[in-house]
């Protein structure tokens, strides 16, 4: 059975392989992730502003 350390290494190796084999798809995934984080941050800011005002 894979230990926690070995599982992390397998995941990191898969991510590196994915980045090197399909860079345009990897860029799209990163772009979508940052877009989602930005949207979540905007929603959180709106929520906090509504609480204060």
C-alpha cells in the first residue's frame, strides 16, 4: 500500500507529466482556477461589505 509520502510523489509526478504533455490544457486549468478564486474573493468582499453597511 502507498504511504502518504509516496502518494504525494505520485500526484506531483502526474501533475508534472500533465504540464509537460499538454501545456495549453494545463494553462486553461490554471486560468479557470484563478478565475474561480477571483470570483470567490469578489463574492466574499460583497458579503462582508453588506454586513458592515
